[in-house]
C-alpha cells in the first residue's frame, strides 16, 4: 500500500510503521508524520498507549489498517493488544477505513478484536477465498478489491459457487 501512495501528490500520511515511513521517505508528494511508541522489531510497527494517544490527535480522511485474521462473522482480529489499541484509535478518528489483508488472513484465528467488517469501507486483498465473507461484504456494502481491481464480479462468482456446492 505504501508503494502505491508514492505515485500520489499532496498527501499527508500519518503512520505507526517504520517500513511505511522508509518507503514514503523519497516521495516528494507525501508529507510523512511518524507516531512514536514502542518499536515492534518483527515488522517495524510502533505500538502501545503512546502511539494510540498520538493517533487520536488527528482526524484523517482515510485510515488504512491491517488484521492478522478475519473471522467469517466479520470480526477483524490481531495477536497484539498494543497494535489493536492503535487500530481502534485510527478507526475512531477516520472518515473512512480501508482494510488491507492477504488471503492467508482468512484462514487464521487471533485472540484480540480490532473491530468488525461493518466499520470498513473497502477491503483490499490478493484473493477473496471465503464465499461467506464475500456475502457479508456484499451485504454490508464493503467494496472488495482483489489484486488492485474491483472484485464485484469475483465476489458474485464466489457467492454463486458456494450456492452451487450446496
């Protein structure tokens, strides 16, 4: 997602991820603000209370969040409660929220709830592999994008394929 933003101009990006900041650093079209907090070395994320408090200072047009797992009931889940606090702050202070998660997250479970699919405007993934989740996105009006293209037709095909199997 950060690489895609480098092609845009006039952006103010607030991030809690050192890798995102590094990716955007050469882009003259983006101003980058990096939240402070505890560094999680495994993925370069800054997490915890200080990070969440920093994020709460802003009202953003679009929040982009990830999830470690997405349950078929629409629950967005993570393993790290410190990261979830930051995601909550983002969701509470954004006009729209986008979820970015690859298809492996659809087959996982995690213990900490970030929120629900209904809080999301758009879901970006490599493949929608769950017909049940595809139906839920359709019902909630969550736009699904696979590999950078809208997947309305693919989502409908997944739903129809699931019906055919029954």
